[in-house]
């Protein structure tokens, strides 16, 4: 009888992994393995997967929460890596992580593990604004807002297959970020969209730097976020910087980690000078502070 071209192994962790066990190793019979690390297995977290290949394995793929990814050629210590995300709306429960190893002979080996995504509580903030137009945009702004949403959608689809980052992510300015990712905001007693970044208070005009190397995918004034810069780091990873008083870069420019990209301001829908910093990973908004914990060098 001819053997099947793939093997599959299923291992279920008793009770799954708890949130403080933010590591998982998936190993094939060949010795190849995928090391998965993150700050915690909770909604809004970025996840790093690093591939340790053997001579018998030429490629691999990781699948988690319905999304699959191959491994980039360059990563931590020269090892191939992939970046995954746990979306903000992921419910607590046990979820499968599937690693597919492709041997040089063409045979596939599939190993599956389960992790438990824990619940996460988020802040709630009631905000009152005297200017009602800052809560509900006037009709004459609707066309502009729709155009900008379409523009941003195209920007987030423009990423390339190569990693443009260099080393670990860093805070874009000095200071203590407010851990308000996922905050539920009530504007004038009306619930609005979730806060999908973190805020950093700073004085007007303070320099803001790129949190990692990349290409400027957008640099312009937007209705809600004011003077905004979006950096494409490759592999579907973007960092977003909002409310600048003025910009220091232009679209298409290549920047290095730490380069100045703009200056703190209060443009757009902002109540005072500060930086709104956000990260999108594989079309998913993740907590930027979770990206800081990933070891990419």
C-alpha cells in the first residue's frame, strides 16, 4: 500500500495554555520546529512564529485563527519568521494552531496544537464634547470621510512580501504610553468605535520617530486622525501615527527605525496635543505595546 504524502499529528494541551504561558513549540518528526511567542494569548495581541528548519525541511506554513502565513527569509538571528495576530473580537476559548512542514522529498508533515485564548477586560471612557460636529461629522464631510476610508483600504493592501523592518519595534517618542488599546468610548452618551491604538501625551512640536524601518505608505491630513503617517514594514505590518502638527516625511520615502517622521500636534479629532500610535498586522488591529515585546533581532 502506497503511503500518504502527508502525516498529521494532533496534540491537545490539557486545558490549553494560560495567558501567562505565552510560548508554544510545535515540532515535527524531522526535528524541525516552530517556536511561537507573544506577550499573552489574549485579544489584540501580536504573535511571533520562528521556524527552525532541518536539512530535510525546505519550507513551512503556520495557520492560526483562520489565517495562514509562510515564513520570511530573514528574521530573529537569521531564522525565518511569521507574524500573526489575535483580533480584538476573538472570544475566549481553545483555538487550533496548525504547522505544515514541507520536506525536500515533497512529503508534508502537519502538526497541530491548541492554545487557550483568555478573556481580556478593556477600559471604558465617557467623553463630553461641546462641539457636536466632533462627535457626529456634518453631512458635508461624509464624502471626504468615505474617500479617505477607501484610500486607507488601498494603502493596507499595498504591502509587499519582504520584511522591511530592522530589529525590534520601539516607542515612537519618550514617555509612558497610556494602555488604552481597545478602550470603549462613549462620546456625548453615544457609544462609538473602539480605540484601536495607544495614546502618548507630549508637548506640541515634540519629534516623533519611526517605531521600525519601512516605507511611507501615506502621509497626509485625514478628517478624523489629522496629519497622519502610515509606515509599511512589509509582510502586512503597518504602524500608524496620528494628530501631527506637521509632517516630516512624504509618501514613498524609505525611513529607518528612529528617523523623525512628524511632530506632536492636535489635528483631526483630538482634544489636545498627543500622539495616537497604532499597529495593523495581517489586516488586524493589534495593541502596539504587544508588538514591543516581540524579539525580532
